C-alpha cells in the first residue's frame, strides 16, 4: 500500500516539475491596431425649461434624455432599431434594465 502511494506521489510530482509556464495572454482589443472604438456622439441642447441630450452611434439616434428644470429626467429609447422611440422614466429604467446593444457587423 505504501509503495503504491509513494509511486502515485512521484508520478504527480514529476508532472508538476515538467509543467511549463502558461503562455502570455493575447493582446486586448484596445492594443490592436486598426481597431476603431465605437463611441456614442452626444448632442446637448439647452432650452429655457429643459436640457435635451441626443445619443447617436454611426449617425443613428438610439436614445434621447430629457431633463426638465424641476422634474426627474425621462428617456426616449429606440429598443429595436426601427426609429420609433419608446418612453421610459428614470424609475422605469431600473427594474427593466436596458442592455446596450452595439452593432458589431453590418452587411
């Protein structure tokens, strides 16, 4: 029994001695050349009674944030990309979290 245990320990230790270091991780996307980060364009419009922020990606409007002077902000969102904006208030956004959807490929 001891010989079997000793043989097992030697086999495992031999494997650990021959183990090589892990290869370095691949370069992240931000390190790659030629990759362009997509950032939203924000247009801020100041009015007397409210502030309007328009968010666009590749020229397509996907969200509008309207902040009245003395009221909570509300949002107009294009959830499915058809150009029709749906209304959401600040309290409605939290339980129904909208996950950003970015266009990775378009053909």
